């Protein structure tokens, strides 16, 4: 495992290791004992995990495709990103990719069902990346997590995909949307960040 400081003026450290046949893993020491773990697949997919300490099991936070990961990275870097917010709680990330917050109304197709049963990605191409229920927020929700009326869901996708999500799942009639997105099943092949060659 190779260790590299972020820069000469920063005490934060990045640990890099190879994952044979998968890609690379980077662990970022956040300075309080917590580590952020980023697994970059050879396919371009990124998975982001959090460790409470160096010896703790990693908790998966979310995953991103290559294009979206690069957009989010540029946002975090502050190179050019200027957020655009509308009254409808929408944030444009770049290009045609956006985040949108939706309240789940009574009678909505998504209410009282699991994400697996709803098949959000399969039907629309959009992804639910967080669910807010009262004061509790679940990031990267599990496929078996239920969504209820009154919850707020955070959805990422293209404009067409997000519109298809709204049409298919937030209206009582449940009309199916045509998102045209790729099929990324909610129970995908998450990589265990602990399984690197240096373990």
C-alpha cells in the first residue's frame, strides 16, 4: 500500500492500493480517524465508502458511473461548477444531469413499496440516491428499503429520466415513464473495499 500526502501544506493522507482485476482503491484520512474509501473500477464506476476508523468495516455510501463521477469531482474541485436551483428543489450538475428532490404524496405508486419492487432504475433509468423520512436520512438506500407517503426522495438522472420517474411513481395513476436509461439494478455488484491485494 503506497502512502502519499495530498500536498505539502496538508496533513491529510491518501492511501492507494491496487485491486487486481477490479481497479484501484484510495483511502483518504479525514483527520479525525474517519476514512473515506473510493474504489475506482476499471469500467469507470466509482464506489464510495466510509470507515469510522482504520480497522472498522466500511459502510457503502453510494456509487456513481464514470460520467457522473467526473461531474461530481469537478463540482467538489470547484473548477467551474455553478449550482442552479429552482423553486422545485432541482440542482443541475452539468450537461443534462441533475438532482431533484420529490415529496412522495398519498396515493403515489412509490408509496409503501420497496425500491426493488418499484424497479425505478429498470423503468426510468433514474436512481434514488437518498430517502428522507422525518429527521432520518438514508443515503444509498438498500433495494429492500420502503418508501412511504410523506418521505422525500432524492433522484439523479437526465432530465428525461427524472421526468419519467415523476410520471411513473409520484402520480396516483402510476403511468409508466420511458426514461431510456441503462439498466443498473439496485442490487448491483458492490465491491468489498477491504478485499485488496495488500490485506
